[in-house]
């Protein structure tokens, strides 16, 4: 008789990710790989299904125990058909980049059934020049951005090989009860440590300070009101900007700033251009940046370990001056322990979800104007089935009252920035993408 699997519970960050799913959009994250010639859709489908079988979490589904038996937990899915999780889909005409982006966005926006492992992959055919698309979508409870990159790294050619994961029966009710009691005792023991991290958490979650006309530095609460923040609906559109990474890094070194600082200034400037065209003039915008508590991870340790760092990005003055000011601000904030704000954010989201108020909160929040995710991808462009990854595009879904959000991912010397909008709130998608491209080029040439 096979031994039941140990209880693999959701962690605090996972519970927060699960609580955030509200409204018409799922809490999914994803990536689009554009593959060059040299392979076939069926080859890619078979390879992804085979390699997914070596990642334990991709063969598990989420279970919610009866009351009193603790948090939700992962169990092996005995009915999983890994090849069935990898679809092959034709791209609508004309099969160009815009059509492919629309397919990728649709794949990531489709809900993932809770009765199955919370991921899907789609191989997209009928593209120009013999290319293929590969879209990977994960529910956020399964992995954060760093974890998603770890999954992708196991799906490409040259990844470490291992045997397919053996199935194990789910834990029994008695094991769930014992584990739940032990988990509560661990939480009590860790409570003093969690309380001790609160000052760092508060520092990380504050958006920063601004200088008033009299020269004094004043703390700010909340984000400025603007027309880009209104309850969003179920539609999304996406545009993508690609730029060389090396010139941006060189420009950052000259300004004592990071690529993330450059992105903060650029996305805020692009939003400012749209707001000014609407007759709105602000002196700053608050951009929320996820802060991972870990630099890397493996597919054996997925889940969520992320805090948030709202950054008040100034809109006045020359670009170089704004970049210097943002660099000073973010360097000061990074002296604290990374990701500690999850100590506050996680319990808050879970409380709001328990009170059925989280949708209300997201539609009315006044803490941030937008979100920016920036992840370091592979230094060398990988291959899948012998075909090179020509482009690696991050695809993130946001809900609530944030009408535009941004995600950046580097791969093989190229930085790809995705701009995601609710087109009913923000029809200026092309203008935003053009402003991003112009802003990054200006800073790189600086």
C-alpha cells in the first residue's frame, strides 16, 4: 500500500494570492514564447507535456478541507492527462504579432478549473515566417513571478532531467487534523518574530515622501486621483515594446539607478502624457512594485513570497533629475528586508476576502495608480524543441480600479515591456506603448 503524501499546505502568500481573485477576471500570470523555425507544433506539445511531468506542482490540484482541518492543500491528481493540458491552436488571420498577442492574452485570461491542476499551455500555429507561439498560463496561487520563471526554466531545452513524479494518495482526515494543530502551534511560536518585522513592513509599503514648496520633506498617504483609476471590466488589450537591455543598464550606472528605476520613471511618464492629453496635471504617480523575498527558487519550492513596494514617482523636472530622485528613494527602501510587507498585505487581503469586501476594496482603493512587475529572465535566449525563443513576453492580469498596468521581462539581452489596459477606461494603448518606447530610448541615449 502506498504511503499517503505529507500535507502540503498553502503558505501565507499563497492564501493572499487566492484571496485576490475577485470579479470577472482570474488571478492568472503567464508568458508568451515566440519560437523561430526548426520545430513543429506536435513536437513542442509532446515536449512540454513530458517535461511538465517532472514538475511536482503541475501534476497537483488544490483541495479545500472541511472546517477545522486547516488551510487548503495540494494533492496529486490521479486523473491528470498532461498532454491534454497542452493545446494546439491556430492563430486567427493575419497571423501577425498583434493577432498572436490577442491569443496569448485570451489564453491567460481564461479561468483555470479548480478541479484540475491550475495551469495550461497552448502552442499557437499559423504564424508568419514559420514561427510558433507557446503560451504558458499559471494560477497565481501556484507560483509568483520568480516561481513562474523556475517553471519555464524546466520546460526549455537543456533543463535538468529527472524521473516523472510518482503519484501518491491524498492525506487522510486524521493526518489533516494533526497537521492543522501543529501548524497553529508554529504560528503562535512565530508571532513574536512577525511582530518584530512590522516596522520593516511599514517602511516597505509606504509610497515615499515629497518635498513641499517650503523645502520640507513630507510623508504622503495614498495615490493622486486620476481618470486612469476607475473600476475596470472584463476586457483587456495588450501592446509590447522591445528594447536592448545593455544601453539601459549603462544609462542606469551613469545615473546611479537600476533598470527598475528607469522603468518606474518611464511608465509614470507615459501615464502622465495620457493624463495631460485628458487635461489632467499631476506632480506624481504611485507605482506599486512587487518585492520578492527570494532572488531565485526551484520548481520544488514554488508558491508566493512577495511583498509590495509603492513608489511615488515624480512627474516634474527633467527625466535625468526624476531618475536620480527615484534611485535615491528606492535605494533607501531596499536597505530593509525584502518582501516584509507581505506580513501586512497577506492578512489584510484574507480578512477582506472573508468579509466579502475584497472586490469592493480593489474597486475603490486609493493606494496606487498602477502596477509594474519587472523580472530578470535568462541571459541567453533558450530553445524549445531546437527552436530558439525569439521573444519572451510577460502577460499579467490586473483587476480592480487600475486601468493600466505594466510588466517587464529580460531575455537574451532584450527587455520586453508589456502594457495591459482596460480599453473601455484607457483607449490610448498605442499612445502609451509609443511613450514607453520613446522614454526608454531617450534614457538609453542619455
